[in-house]
C-alpha cells in the first residue's frame, strides 16, 4: 500500500533500507546471545524470537507519528526480540540476564505488569529498551509467560485488528478471560514451588534412611535409585560370568513394584532383602551354561520381582503381568512366564518358607 510520507519520513525510511542487512544480522546475534546465556544458567524458556520491523510496518508508523522522530535512531523497536517463559517468576530471571548483557534505557522501558489497577486484568509483559556496543540503534526485548503471550495474541486478533469499537459485553468477556489466565499463571508457579519443596523433603527422607515414611511414587523412587539399592545383587550376578554391566533406566520397574503392592520404599527394601538369594539363584541357573559377558542392569530388579512373585504363589500370571508392564502385552510374555516357572521349580529358594527356613 502506497504511504503518503513527507521528505523527512522518506529519509528515515531510506536510512532503514540502507541498514536493513545490519538489523537482520544484529537481531540474530542478540537472539543467539540470549539463548546461550539462558542455557548456561539452566533457565529453560518456551521460545526466543527475533524480528526486524518490515518496511511496510515502519512506513505505517511514520505516516502516523513521523514528526516525533528526528532520525531512525529515535525508533526503539526496529529490532525486536521476545522471550516466552513457562512460569511468571522466570520473567524476572530473564530480565536479570538481559540487564547483565545489555545497557537498559530505563526511561523508555516499561513493566506493564505494574500498570494495571488492582481490579482490572489485561496485557501483562515486561518491555526493555536496550543498546549494546557496536550497534548504534536501540532494540526492544519483550518478556512474558506463555499464557500472557496467548492472551496478547488473542486480544490483538479480536480487538486491535478489528478496526471497530468493541462493545462493553465483549470487553468484559476478554477481561474475565485475562483474569483466568493470570490465575492459571499463578497456580502453575505455586505448584512448581510446592513440588520443588516436596522433592527436597523426599531427598532428605530417603537420605535419612526412613524408608517406611517415604510413600512410593516417581519422586521417591528416583531418589531411591540414587542410592543404588540393586547394586550389590547386580555385581554378584555379573560375577557369575565376569560379565560387563550395561546401565539402563530402572524407572519402568516402579510400576512393577506398585503391582507387587509395595506402598513405601521400605517395602522395596524388604523385598530386596527377602528375595536377593532367589534372584541370584535364578541368574546362576540362567547363566551357568552360557558365556554371556554383557548383562543389563535391569536383571537385578527383574529377578528380584520374579523371585518375589514365585515365593508368594502368584506364579505364571504374576510374571506375565510383569512383562506386560515392562514391554507391553504380548503372547510371548505368557510363554516366557511359563518357562521361568519351570526353571525355578527345583531351585533352593522355592523350597524355603517365607521366613527363610526349609
């Protein structure tokens, strides 16, 4: 669309054209610097975007407000970046990183989170106007959460782009939606803080050895695995053939232990104590006539669970269920379960009472 610009604005527009390659280069460089810095401090964000204002957009701005700009350097958003975070508290962490990386024009920067009245809801975002050595033009960095970003986009599409006055009813609806998104943002942050506190308590509980007080869930089980509870049995099994141990994730066995009615980490600890001999006997029988020199670290919890299932009379059904949990239902699971029951039939642990006596 042809814009009606005076000679002064045309000069500004020509300056933009002359420096466009530099703007594009700097936008990418600033984006890379931000990404590298956030990665170094371990701050995970949803996205980091950069853009250079289009000539059409700049011309439209000059057509409306060209008289207020002496030169292109007076415009602060030719280069713009946006950092989208998952949590509201991370916005301030990103802002702190930006403050360390660049010079902030505090007079022209704005924290829109502080501009709303206590009884209103709306657009929340933190905008810094920045500069850096070797680049004479200022640039804008916007920081907001992914929900604030969603609200900004929806509000822009339904309101700003429409070109007509929005009736009060729809403005009220948009305001209610903004309030809901703000509440969700706060709830995500609250849950994040409480989960972090729970993880710290779990780690302290496991480290103290109070395993009966640690309910069995993903967080407690992760902490339990850090203690290498199956390591002694695993090394004994590896010693049968002097085998090398290949480490794999043992997280899938959480569901197996839950199937075996383990409610706490203490229950798993007792299962290990009760069934380690049986697990070792199973491994010895299976490996005795082979030259297997590499074993998976999962052989320890797997044989422990098999020994427990067999000792407690659950038999083929329980072993098949274990394989179903670990690798998905398959006809071969039932055949494998029947084979293991047959292999274990005459092993010493199968002739023991649950108290360990014959």
